[in-house]
């Protein structure tokens, strides 16, 4: 890397920490503080009530304060990353970063605490005094052997979890990676020879963890900068190293590497030489974890042993051993279970959860975050990626179960399935709101045709459907392409075995399909030759014909192309000839931080008539009720309660008249501005007799530009997650998504499409 590029990277990192405001953390209030009443409750005199409750029952601190979800990351800066003893103050950016990871991956609040104290016993004394503030302690970047002393004292004296991530976090991820590496190599812990370099905290903890997994102590050969740790050695020895001392005349790494099955490196760059790799066993496992430069580069090791299974600590190689796979989730489980410690059982449960997840089908979200990387279980994919959203549900629930079983959980969680669903819901923003739809979908088995069956997002959605739902996917596409893309994506599903496939290039029903299409369209200028061409090339039309013929119950299309193009074929084939169905509008549910907000019509009618607006209101109300919500609908316009006589206002008022002409089982009002719809106080000042109460959760617009614009602003600037668009009015026979949809979004749409038709208008 050139000096100029290094300087650019350095400056980018500094800018990241400085702008737009210094540091990576801030403190935000979780309660309103807008008036005297709020102040009286937040502080004096109201705060005394909470203090007295805690005095009478200390366990209520979790109920009345943030302690139950608050972790301290504590360091004295004596062993920071690969930087060494840089001091407490210089360690602060690293500790802030650790706190950010806690929040990002497990929604755990975290304070970083840097202590300028080198004496391990005094350091432990200070940390123990922090127990009233925190629900758990994460020790970080404290040099060995001091870290062993600090951890021992804190664990003995504190009644909350104390976890030294450099030791145990590393050991857990190494344990998971080693578990799967041995599975790939066809070996067992009890049979292998391990050679390790590095007698520091992480190295010793990793070896101890491997012993708990079945490794035999006599098969461990520990080396450090002075060579083999052997019985009788006095140089640079610690009690922790002495436990692995070998009775041997061998003295160097080169001497002991012969026949090693696993090399575990937690030392420094270029420690493992290529000639040493040549002495290792067949299909050697090499964990070269020194950062930033490993004990041997993977490409150098593979020159000697092409079949080597390799992990590093770097993100630019496969199998990065990264503690973020562990610490947020083990703390999440420990805090939720009210664990008094993080014991061996919880750590092993964490290992098993991580290892098992790597062997499962890769999540669509992880695949999107690591585009272009092969993520199929094997030599280059031993452990999951940090951005796999399933980690929190799998690992934390395993930890909670182990905490209860081992007797350290003060608040054992009985319904683990519900707990896991709650954790998944914290990551998958749509999970909670979509639950009623998934439950309704499970009451019957419907056949869902996907027009763009070759798209990887569709393949992942189909795989998830088979795991989570009763509905059956039908994919339209070329079998060889679909099979190759399933293989590339690491999906276990295959055409014909797991799902039906319709091949546009060669399908036995081709003649029936084009003849059906021609019969429907013969008086609309479609000749037999055109019908034949459409049924060879237009997968949306093919899927619509399948639904029209009863060979599929619903169609999902639109992962590429323009919405109205897809709508043309859906409407022509599934339109007025089938029970008078016609598209009413497109409804999108935007999931925001404070709850869902439904937007319509975003796609179908560019300038809807009064009748179109009224139909959208009725259709939206039905769909909102499907989500278990009470619709509160506002018809939005540039005009507000008749104050302007423009076109949009006239159409909105006419729609209101249509709606008022019949009894309705939902609340609606209009026409109004968006701020009036979302702020009851604003609305009360303008129109005190308004029949809409509270905050509107459905906004119906008088043109598609406004609806689509609001939808996209909420997505891009408010981090809104879209479920939809839902095509209203077509009897749940077709839904047209947009090209930005994710695999999770397609799964949500398949649940909507899989709901029995009587649930939809």
C-alpha cells in the first residue's frame, strides 16, 4: 500500500471520529422532559419514590433504572489491540468503539470507563465499587498476567457478570471456528495435536476453552517468544503458562510443529514459517490470529498446503475470528436472564450456537452485507459473519437456557421460543407487525408463484418460506440458472425437489398457456404469434396465466422493471373477467421507530379520482386490520378542511362524500395536511370537531407523486422499513413489489400473498 493511500485511510479514520461531533457516543434521555410536571417526576420530588422502592427491594433497580441493560467496558490501557501499553486516555477511542458494538448488535447501553491504575489489585477494587451502577462488567485490554488477577478478584466479589473479552470472547469464537474446522477435516478434539504461540491472556484462554471442548492437555504444545513452555523453564513464566508445560527436550516452535493438526497463533507476524507448515498433518488447521499481520499469510500457507483450513483476525480474508460474534450476544442473554456470572456452560452454549449458525443456510441480510463473498459452510466459511442478524436470537437464547440450567439465572426465562422471537423482532423490524399475517397464512397452504425466480432475493425468500411457512413457492425461470445460483448462494434448496419450477424456454404447458393468453387478449390486438412470444419471454404474464388457470394462488413480481408495466399484464389477465377484480391502489406499510405508518396510493393511480381515493381508503382499512391494528385514516391534500378550492381538495372532499354515503367500521377524515394528520394538537386548533382521534396511522394521498415521495423520504431519511407495496383490489391474486425490495421483504410479501383470500379486499 502506498504512503499516500495509507495517509488517506488514516485521515478518513480521524475524520470519522471527529465529525460531525467528536467521539462515537452520546447520552440521550428516554423519557420526556418538556414541562414542570415532567421535571417533578424525573427529579425532585418524584424521583424519591423510585429510590425508596429500590431501597426496600434492590431487585427493582432493573425496573426503575437502566441498570439491567447497562454494561461497563473497563480498561487501564495496558494492552490495547496491537498497540501495547498506550495508557488509559489513549484507549478511550477503542472503548467507545466497543460500546458502539454493544448497542449496534445487541441494543445494550454501555459506558466506557478508562482507569489510570496499573496495580491489578487496586484496579479490581475500583471496578468492584462500580457494581451499583452496572448490570455487567466487560474487562478490556488489560495486560497479562494482571488481567487474570483483576478478573479473579472481580468475579469473586461481584454478584453481576464479569467477562474479560480478550480472554473469553476470543476463546469462544476460536472454539466455534475450531469446532467447525474439525468437522470439515473429519477430526475430533480428543485426537488432535495443538501447537500454540502466545502465552498471553487470549492464548491461555483459548487453550483452556479447547480443553473444555475435549482437547487433551498432553496434546497441547505452547510456545512463546522464548520457545516451548517446558517443565523446569524459569524465563518469562507465569502460573497460567506453567499449566501447559511439557516434559520434553524439544525447545523451539520448529521442533514441536511436526504432525500438528491445529496451529493456534495469538502472537505476532511471520512466526509460522512455510517450512513449518510442511511438517504439519494432512489438511492442517491454521488459526493465524495476530493483528494486523498474522503469523503467516493464508496465501503463503496454501502454497505449501493447498488443503489447509485457515482463519485469521483480518476482515480481508475468509474466516475472520472476530469477538463481535460473541460478546454482544452473551451479555444480552446474561442480562436478560439476570445471571450472576457468565460461566462455562454459558460460554459453551455460545460456541455451539455460533458454530451451528455457520452450518445453516446463510441469511439474506448477511449475504447483502458481504456481497460477492462465498458463504457456504466449508473451509472458507467456518463461522458466521458479524452482520448476520440471526446471531442475537440463536446465541442469546442459548445463553439464557444455559444460565437457567446451570443455576445462575435469577430471572430464568421459561418461554424460550417467545424470547427468541422477541430478539429476532428487535433485529427484523417487521417481525412483530407481520406476526398476525404469518399466523393467518399458516391456516392454509397456498401456492405462490414468483415471476423473477432466478433472482437471488427470490431464492432466499423461497428458502425461508420452506423453513418458516406452509405455503409452497413456484419459481419461474431456467432450472440450470436457478440451481447454479442456489449453489453460489449457499442455499440447500434445489429445483423440483423443494419447489415447482416453470421454465419459460421449455414447459409442457406452453401450448395451453399461450392459447389461454390469446383467448383472453384476441380482441385487444394480440395475435397467436404475439401470444407465443409473450409466453416465452414475459414471466409476469406467465405467472398471471398460472393464477388465472388455478395453477397458482398468487403471483409476486416486480423485483426489476417498472411497476405499471407489470400492472398492465396483471390487470389484463386477472382483471374484470375474474369476479370483477380491478386494482384499487398500492399500499405500503412503513415501519418507523415509533410504529407503523401506511401510505397509499403510491403506484396505481397517478391522479386518482374521487372514486379511486374512496376505494383506496376502504382497501387500506381492510389491510391495516389484517395486521391487528385499528385504522385511523387521513386523506391528505394541499387543501385543509376546505380552505383551498384546488383540484386535489375537490377530489378529496368528493371521496369523503362517497365514504360518508355508507356506514363504515373504521375512522377516516379529510382533507388535511400531513402535520395535522400526525399531530392531534395541530388538528384540534384547526378543526376542533374532527372525527379523527389521535395520530393517523394511514395517509391516503390525492396523487401518486405525493404518496411515493413521502414513502421514499421515510425510507431514506427516517430509516423506515417498507412492507409492500400491497396491491389492493385484486383479491390477493397478485402483488407487485419494487426493485429495491430485500429477501426479507419478499418473505413478508409471500406471507401476505399466502393469507386466505377471504381476508383481503
